[in-house]
C-alpha cells in the first residue's frame, strides 16, 4: 500500500516493505514492469475544488486541451503556402502529397530541442519552424500539420510517450513526452502500402524519427497508446505492432573451408521493411568504417581473427543490403583427428537459457522480427561431414525456430528461420519459454563433424 501525506506545499507518497525485484533474463524493459506514480499539477486560480478535480475528467478533455494549445501554432501562412507549392504538384494524388510533405518535415527540418518555459508543452508557430529550419518534435509535427492543411489534407497532432506505457486510467497531458502526426483516412484503399501504421482510420507518422518511413511506426512507439488531438469519440489509440515479415533480414553466404582450418565466405545481408529503413538511414549517415567495425565485431563472436574486406551497400524499393568478404584463420576445432565446424557463422549464443525453477516477470524474446540464414559450405576434396541433427524445430507462443542441415557431395548447406512475434509469455506459461530457450540454444550451438580422407 502507498501512504499519502500533505504538508503545506509538500506532497509525499511512501511505500514500505517493497518486495525484491529480481533481474531476470529475457524480461521486458523496466519501463514496462515498474510501478509509477502519475500526478497532474495545476494552478487553482480561485476555482472551486470540485471543478479542479474535473479539469481532466476524461481523455476527451485532454484532447480538447491539445486542440486549444496547438490550434494557433498550426495556422498556415503565406510562407508555408510558398513551400507547399514548391514540393506539392497540383496533379499529385493523396498519397503523393502526404509523402512529399512527410519527407520534407522529416529530412529538411533538423531536430533541435529548446524546451524552455512554455515551450516544454506549447509548440512554436509553424512559420517560425519553417524559417528556422529546425525544431523539436512538437515543432516538426505542427509544421507538417500546417503544410498538409495547406495542401488540402486534414491532419492532427498526436501526443505519445516514447519511454513507458500510458495508463488509460489516468487522463492527463503530463503522461506524454513526444509528438507525432495523424492523418484521417476516408478511403483506406488509397494507402494500402501504409496499413502497418493505420489504426481506427488514422495514418500515424513520426516526422522526428529519421529512420522510419511513412507507413511504419517507430519501434519505441509500437504497442503504445497515443492521444489524437481531435474531437472524436475515441481519442486514445493503441498503435500496432508490425508482423515479423515487416522487419525481415536474410543472411546469405557461400563459404569455403580450407585444409588448414581457415575459412573464406562471400556474404550478403538483405533487410526488408522497417529493418531496411534503418539500414538505409545508417548508410546515409555513417561512414563505411563503422559498418566494417560492426560486422567485424559481430562475426568475431563466432569466428576468431576475422577480417572483413570488399564492403559495399545498396538499396532498392523496400530493401537494403550489405555485401562483403570475411576470412577467419582458425574457424574449426580439432579433437582426436576430427574437426568440428559450426555451420552458422552469424549466430552466437545470444539468447540466455532459462534455468530458474520459478518466474516472477513475463518472458519476452524481443520485438517482431524474422531472420533467415542460408549458408552453403564447400569442403576440401575428399573430405566428408556428418550431421548429428539434420532437422530441428522449436516453437512457443512468442517465437519459433526451424533448422535444416544437409550434405550433398562435398557441399554442406544449412538453412534456419527464426521468428519472433513480440508477445509476452506470462509466468504461468514459463515452462514453455524455458523449453524453447533450451532448444533454441541447442540449435544455435549445432556443430558438424568433419573427417579428412
């Protein structure tokens, strides 16, 4: 229980005898797990106490507050009209107009947060942000709303929280720390490509996140409740999680095992959907040496003395890729005249094995994602390989893994598909999560026995 005390202008909440909170592996973020206190502060100004208690009686009242605070900053001006005329052609359709304005707000206005005084909650006028060419999340969103209105498209500001979930039981504007944009859709067929960011007839977009394209929800907002600043019956909306296919990665490699135990592999990594958006952003903003260091460090977890060369990147449509050549001096292990090869060069034992008898918190294997690994190994002439487990499958409510490894002539091929759907496994179903984590690491640790002639 929480005790409350009030001494003049001091408000004190005290909780005693709190239970120990274990740091369990594969637990959700503490932002999700922790208890918190939400307080709404106000200036009484002589009003009756009963009126103060009802200041934000429901989320409609909070939405009206958003409307009132954001109405004037969203006013279009002649300067905004000139900019919209420059980037939006009269012959454009709805989708083309929205995309042009979204890309302008996202890429042409720098994110700079100067949140002093009332600017902590009140955005600057859209015309000021356009003139400055910088602003915080509120400023960028307000400018985008004003530009869309100028282009003949209705839009509304949206308050959200990028750190922790919003409690629907406590209507308050102080529950939010971020602002994005929502566009009402009359005909959802016009934006079929954006369906992953459409909820309740609203298309949501974050002009602050430089790596998220129109039609995608930033990872730190997925599943969170947001407040649309519009006069509607249901203003608190829960943003969707993507499907695993929307964040997809493919690892491909043609690897050669040399007689001295070293390896060389030609690698291609291809991302799709949201994963591709992040890779495209990294390609625009990061030097190539950062990519090389990333993959060198990543592959060093499974391949000692690894080197990366011939690195290149590219993008087209909904995909982005990186290709390179890797070499490792002593990849295989030897014992008693035999050699042991780990067929998956990409995966380390990154998923902890759950061993505790009981569980306090839910198990979370991660956000929705799908990864496919396809590796072909060429063995030296006359060498043979033996696979102990040619096929393996593991599945639980939150994730699944399939693995197929086979040998034909001097060629060894392994293919793995790992899917996470972002769901939680609650403590009462802990045994299924424990079994899956054990099976997953058995697959990750698979080795192939190699015999010399």
